[in-house]
C-alpha cells in the first residue's frame, strides 16, 4: 500500500502526526487488515477550510505513486481537539469523484 496522508490544517500546530505514523507502522486501527508494506508517499494538509485543496493535493500524491488516500483522524474524528471537520464528507466525496474507483480512500487513521 502506498499512502498519501491528508491532515487538518487547523490542528497541525498541536499534533505532530505521530499517532498516524505509529498505526501505519504497527498496522493497527484503520491499517489492521493491511498485508504487505505500507509506504508513505506524501503528507499534506487539506489547505484549510473548507478543504478544497485536498482534492488537488490527493491527485498530486496519486501522480507520485499513492494508491490510497488517507484522511487523518483529525479531519474525520476530530482528534485531538474533539471537533471533526464539518467539510469531511464533502472533501471525501470530491476526492472520490476526482480520483475514481482505482484509488482507495481510508477515512481515518486511529
């Protein structure tokens, strides 16, 4: 699996992403059923509210080899601030529409 990770711009100053990388490395949480190696192709933010840049950024990571786009838990679950992104579903839908069915989308990390 080659992952492109997208995280929330609003939470990046309080979260270094260590839990995201840990669950990938240890194949836990959203990655528990992954067989084989997990390679991180890139890490970026959604670009800020309402997350419009996430679509282009996801496409760029796919162009660079990602076969899976992961929306970090800060977007979909609100970790660590307890407030999920109100644009998460629209962001996910727009990414799916742009990338098609050949690219997997995981909507959380931990």
